[in-house]
């Protein structure tokens, strides 16, 4: 079996890693082909801003400290992280606004068939709407601590390609931007459409 995109990026050390509660920007370089990746999603939310030229990736924990389970504190944390993302977007607006095919993706957790953090998903989607950004929400399943994990579990990978980029969630391609077109693909996107229509 051929190596996956994630395996290739890791083996070739062509990765810029986004740690938990970080937001990073990457302008695609056709020479280096550096990818943008985050990992260990297992209740966290990831946000992707994507164009054919660049990407922003954020990885947000449900709350600022694991011991603090207060919903209001968690929601305030997400608002603060989205403000951080908006500031970074503003610094690189020329790479995203009015670029043909630009899109956004919300990668959210699902546990036992339901959105794990609905209020936080609502906050993120509301912010993207207020910024006049097109977006798609794509779910990933949360695993219990005793469940086995594949190497790609909980990962989001943005891979530069000729004329654009592709987005992989847990090694499955869910989006692509190339030239003037963007597409959200795969079963995860289909599930997201159903969830959003409820």
C-alpha cells in the first residue's frame, strides 16, 4: 500500500505543526511544499481558512485549563481564540478575501452520535458568518481512552498541490482548492450536511 499524505509529510519532515490552542498561517511555497498539520483532536475543534495561496489552521481546546469544566469559561475561551484567528486573518487578508475558490472548514467533535460541544461550534460558525466567509462543518468521532487509535486519528493536514491545496481529516481528503474552484468531498462532508440541516 502506498504511503498516505500524512505519512509522506511526516517522513519527509515537510510539516509546520499547530499545537493545541495555537493558530498558524502558512503561505504555500511550490519549492518546499511545506504542509500545515495539527494532531491529537479528541474533543477539540479545528478551524481551517483556505485559499489556493495560503492557509490558516487553528486548534482549540474545549476550555483553557482541563480542570475547569465551566461551560461559560469554555465558550469565552473559544471566542478569544476566534479573535486571535481573526487578527491573523486580518494580517494576511490579501491571501484570502475575494480569492476565487477560498473556503473555510470547521472540524468539530461528535460523541455518541451528537455534537460534543454544540455551543462552541455555534460560536465558531457564527463568527465565520459574520466575516462573510463560506464554510463547511465536518465532524470527527471522539474516542474513549480505551479505544485503539490509528496514527492519523485526530489529525488535520493541509497539503499544497499545483495551483492550490487539499485538506485531509484523519487521512481522508475532505476539501480542495485549485484555481478558481473549491470542493468539499467525502462521507464526512455528507454527514456534516445532515447534521447542519437538523
